[in-house]
C-alpha cells in the first residue's frame, strides 16, 4: 500500500478552539521533523496547523470527512489538555475509519491513562517519534498488528492496554532537516516572533540545535528521560543558509535549553555563524554561569536576545529542585548582557519545594541588583507537570488527590506545588513579582509619574472580593477596565 499526501495528517491543534494572538503561536517543530523523516523514506504526509490555517473545530471536521485520512497524528500540551481531548473526540467522530495516534512529552508521560480515558485514541507514540511513527505507518500498511512494534502503547484485540518496550534512540542523521524535501505549502507559519522583541513583531525562524537536556531539574519535562543529542555544526549552518534563502529572513530562534552549557560547541558555532552567516540575528536560552568570553562571541555572531533561568535566589531551594547553579552568577551575567546590547529575560519561580517566604526574598534581592540590566522577567508559581520528578514527588508525599487524573475535566488547572508558605505569603510573592515586572515595563516613566499607577495597582491586586464583584456585572466591568487602562496602561488589567 502506498500513501497519498492527505492520507497521513499531522495535526498541530494548539489554538484551534479559541482566538490566539501571533505572539503565542505554537510552532510545530516536532511535526516538521516527523514529516521530514517520513519523506526521507518515501512517505508523504500533510501538516494541518489549526492556528496558522485559521480553522475552527467544525471546519477541520469537515476537512477530515472530505479527505478520509487513514492516519491522524496529534501533538499537544498539558496546559490546554481538556480542549485538546474534546478536539480529538470530535475528530474521531468525523473520521471513524482513521487510526488516531498521539505523541509528544504530555502523551508520553500519560500513555496508559490516555488510552483508559480517551477511547478515541488508538495508539500513543512514546518518546522520540520519528522511528516509531515510521514503523507504525509501515505496520498499518501490513495489516495493523502492533505487538512487534517498539515504543508504543495501544489496545490489543481484547481491548487490553499493551505497552511495548522503548524504541532505540534516534541518531544524528534522524535529527537533520532536509529543507529541500519540505514543500513550501504554507500549511504552517515558518516563523515565530523573536523572543523579547515581540513588541517590534520581528519574525524569526526556529532551528533545533539539540534534543533533551543534560540537567535534572525536578520541575521540567524537557529532560527526555535523561537523553541528550546535539546536532553537528555543519548541519546547523546548512539549515540556516537554506532557510535564510527560502524565507528571506535574517532572524533565528535557537531551540536548545543548554546552549551555553556546552561552551566548546557554542563557541565553535558562533565562529561559523560569524564567518558563514554574517548579518543574522538570533535568540537562545542560556545559563547564568557561562563565561564572559562566550557571551562576547555570541554577541559578535549576532545574538541579540537571551532567556536565562534563575528560578530562585536561594542556594538551598535550588538544591531542592536539583538545579546546579550559583544564583549570584546572574548579577555579572546580566551586566555583561547589557554592555553587549543583548536583551535578557530572567525566569523566576515561587512556591518551590521547601521554599519559605524569607527564601523567596533572597530571589527579590538578586532581582533588585539586576533591575537596570535586564529587559524583563517571566514568573510563575511552581507547577506540577506530567512526567516530571516533581510529579513523582507530589504523589509520594500525597500532595495530589488520590483520584487525580490529567484527563479529569474537574481538574481544570495544572496542579500547583504545595510549599511551606501560607496562601497569603504566596499571594505576596505574586504581587511583588508583578510590581517588579510592571516597573521594568514602565522604566521610562519618572518616579513621580509611577506613583498613581502603583497605588492603583496595589489596590486592584489586594482587593480580590471587589475585583470578583465587578467581574460579575458586565457593564461595570467594562467601565472599570477602561478606566484601569488609562491609569495602569494598556493590557494591565
């Protein structure tokens, strides 16, 4: 059996159930690698990017009814899991003949639970998807007997859930994108907005540098089961040149959470970028303990934007989450970024395991030291994500309800870690970070000009009862929101 282009659909559903702004576009990089790998083996497929193509759920249902695909593959995120589950149910009804396959970190971590709770899903592809999905397609071609296929979870003929052994890891050749194989059919947006330059709406093309992460942070599900695979520098340069020519774009987004941890690789890549790709500008994620010399090389090669994770200013708390970092290194790091003209965003978390309010204040002390050197911060309360060490710890300590399920719609939000802090202290952490971020965004105002806004901001966030009462009356809510935008600035409420 041979497959036609539209008989295998790879679906990026993010944004298909609500209006999304461009800054939040979820780039389907995993699906691109999957499609590229299939094409290398002579099998065509189509990416259906719901957000990019502006499709409603009903429109996509009509599409699959018309196309009659044999296999539909979905990726997804735990942050939008319940709309995603409903979306998959609707698509299976529209195409009951299709084999519905799901994959990615979320479904890998919840594979058995997925099949128990979502009857519409036929197979879960676990871990790296290229080799396993290709095997799945070929097995489907031979008569749908999945027992000998590694790396999947499925239901057998007796409707019992079967989990086969893990597939062998992908190699470097599997990680190479052949840009000439990928048709320029505009089924997905080739770019995202460059991080920390969203207001300028600078378009940037994502390029994957490595898979997985060598770190063991307990809260992160980017670990790839401890496996890490880096691409070769020549292949990266070839991809950048090809994409630069095809899309006429000089801005790039390097997807690699440990870019500067491999200093030799980073330095060698910067050298090649400067020599072979002059004029490009790019963004990456990095660590605060990289050397000043490497930062200088990065800036010379076109780096203009960086995200760096502090998480906490307390060495004790960082040890609790297995993050190997001296928090004080952030101070000279951000100062150097400012000198080099690199915009730096700092990640911060609160409510971490074992964190007290006094330890959170250690975070604020560091943030105050770097306030003149950074572009902004991104902060959140500590979340328990599926497949992480933190989830295992939460289950062991019975911090999650006994009946908790990622597929139960009554649990609408991602669980938050239960820290030693009281609810009032957690709220104080949130307010302090919000005000800090606000001041960074409005740093061009005079101090006196900020006072009325800070007073209004403090009132608004301290009076949740008043806020909830206002939200219940639409006319009053719209009036207060309009006034608030004048006082606090657009987008503050």
